[in-house]
């Protein structure tokens, strides 16, 4: 660590960190926000003698399974749109401005859903929450990385995934209690209120010192640094602090220069656009690392495994069916906490290696358990997969993006990487059931074969990533 580098947050710095993490929390919250309340929302579960309206709003909105699937998937479409435009917002209005934009859109979108009286505003609101989540998921890891003290940069970076998991856990816990015709709207109202609170706190939050430095706002940068960090009177720009943390991840000096061109030559170089990132040769290596890390995360089949988890674990634990999803999320919560303490001790690459190995073995075990009728084996393998995913494949890619990206290209690379993440997420959801049915030939006892495909995909993209990444 260079002389003068900050090594700890002030109390105010931690407050800013938590404020930024709200956007990641909201992403996780809306991944599962409709799961527990789906029955009462769609009028499939009703209460005898219940009036059709409550406080002037219908107690449910009738829709069939196909319509509900469209409502659910619109979130992914919105996420892709938000990610595609995120680099423009981040570079023009700053990291703080992007977080505020995400919070505003989320407050409006969740509010629309909370007061929806028909399907149209529900879909519009769901689309807006996706846009907000896509924007927030791009800016959150960058903002966190740029304000994190060098000594704890990796641990603080893991908090992005931790906030996502907490969001999933909170919405599932709320759904268990509020999945009634009179109270389901409170789940969505909570999200809108949280974003409104984030907007109200916004005026006291400082901008990223790195963004201020790159835009030549040196007085604001110094003031921001003093408030965020103990020993905030850094002797050089925060860009250099980031370099010191990044260089060991990138291998040789030559690799470092190829991944982070012009770090030292021009701190105020104009931000790079997405087309430039895709076309210029000096960005090919960081672009490949970002893309392979995102593909490892989504093509691991995590959403497919979670899709199956309720069905499989409910058979093994029939009396605990409604609590299965929450139980898996709790496992995810505790295992995601582990990298906070391990990432800077073991390193990014070793943590990814352990995570990918455990996930691949678990996927094979899930497939074998389903094909052989061994429900307990499949159940244990699902829990092992979730734990393996949580310690590396889940959190580490969000840490990697700002670390391997040149500062003038970090917004564009984040936008490309997270857009690819949303596309891969959508495609897995689209092809999972048809692929399962094709590979099983309609035989229920052969439905595990699809998980061998995900194991192979994860192994391939992990191999490709490790060919480039030296973290």
C-alpha cells in the first residue's frame, strides 16, 4: 500500500457504503418480490367472504400462469435496458447521480406496482423496477470500489452480492407474512418507501473521489476523501490507490498495462463509450475477463437450480414446503458472508476456483440424484451448490469489474458485462424447460440430464476466465 493511502472508513464512510448498497438490495428484493405473493396477487388464492376491494384497490389482479410469467420476465427486459444505458448516466451525472436515478425509478416503479388496479400498471411498474435494478447493479460495484479503502477493498466489494442476498431473504420473509389479499401490496410499498428514503438521504452523500478526480474537481475530491476515510488527506489521487490494489490481481507489469492502459499518463482522459470498448484492442483483455466472469455466474445454472429446489426439497421435507425457499436463501446468506473475510486472504482466483469446483461437482450430483431417484442426494447437492456459488461465483465477478477495468472505461465495461449478465439470465430462463424436456425425452426419471449441461458450461467458461485472469 502506498504512503498516504486510506486504510479504513470513517463512520460517515460506512454510512455512504450502506447508502450505495441499497441499490443492490433492491435488485435482490425484486428478484423474489412476486414469488411468495404470486397466489394472492393472481387471484389463485382467495379468502371466503372477502370484499373485492380493500382501501379502494382490488384485492387481487386476475391472470393465468402465462400472463404471470410475462409479468415476471419483464423485470429482466427492464434490467437489460437499464444496464445498456448505465455507462452514459454514470459518466455524465457521476456515481452518486446514477444511484439517485436508480432510486427514483425504483420508487416510481415499485409504487406503480403497489397501487396497481389492473395488469397494465403492474407490468409498467415491473419494467421500471427492472430498469432501476439494471442501472443500480452497474453503478453499485463501481461506486463501492472507488470509495473503499485499499486495505479492505475486496471485503467491501463482496458486500454488493451480500446486499443482493439480504434483499432476496427479506422479500421472502415478508412474503410469508404478507401473502394475503389485504396485505400483499405492502411488500411492494416497502420497496418504494426504501427508495424514497434513499432519495431523501441523497443530499448528504458525497460523490466518488475517483469520479471527481477524473473530472478535475480537486477541491471536491479532497473534501470527499476527508469525510470518507480515516487519514483522508491522501497524498495522491484515489486512482493511484486503486492501482495499488489492482496490480497484484493482474499478474506482470506488462499485463497490468494492457488491462489498465494510461492509468498514470492521463487521469483526466475522457470516458470511453461502449462502442469504443468493443472496438479498441487495448480493451479486449479486460472485456474478455468481465464477460467470462458474468457468463460463469449466470451459465452455472443457479436460477435453474433454485427453480428446482422447491420441488425437490419439498419432497424430502414435505412438512416444510413453504419455508424451503427461505431456508435456501438463509444458507446463501451465511455462505455469502464468508467471502467478506476470505477474499483478501485467499485472493479472487483461489476463491473462484474453490467455488467453481464445488459448484460443478454439485451440479453433477443434482443430475445424478434426479436421474436415480435419490431425493436426499439431490437435496444435499442443491444446498452444496448454493453454498459453493455463494462463496465465489456469486460475489467475486462484481469485485472484479472495477479492478480489471481502466478507469476511463470502467463504466462502459460494467455496462457491457451486466448487460451480458441480464441476457444470459433471460436465455437460461427461456431454454431451461425446453432443454430439460428434450434431453429427458419426456421421462421424469431423466430430468437430471440438463444439469450436466450447466456443469459443462461452467467448467468451460471458468477455464476460459482463468486463462486470462491472474487474480
